């Protein structure tokens, strides 16, 4: 995931899309589990996958749908936390968020291009 930019750049090289047509969907430690937020661009804020995409596309103005996972409790390292499995309760919340995210992506896709 930390080298996501390679895959995104390869995809965009083979498909007739512009950077503004891309919406990244990614986990976000700064939002609580169950929260989501769309941002039209901006800093990767420490997310290595997003940073990789920004670097490979040479563009930070890419839409992002941030899906909250919250921060680890106690002393758990962040890398272990983001790779750990959800509890059954967390999985129920995640399933609901994924359904909501799908609806949000549909709305985003239906917006007019900024170049039209």
C-alpha cells in the first residue's frame, strides 16, 4: 500500500482519465471508526499510500474519501493497528461505512468535471 502511486500511475497511463477524475478512498487514523469525510485535495497527512500517489502523479489536488479507523489504544504500534482485524462490532460499523462510501462515490462520480 505504501507504493500505491505506482499502480495508480500505471492505470492512468493506460486509461483516458485526468488526475481530477480520480478519487482515492483510504483509511484515516484521525477520524473515528464510522466517520468519513470527502476532501478535494491537500496533504497526505502522514498517510504513506496517499503520499506515494501524490508523488507519482505530481499532484496533491486529488479528491479523497477518508474512512475513519481511529487511533490505536494503549501502546499498540500504528502499523500493527492498521493491519489488525476488526472486532465483530467494528466489522459491523465498517460494513455500514462501506455502504455509505459507495453511495458517496456515486454522488462524486455524478458531479460535473471541473474542466467543463
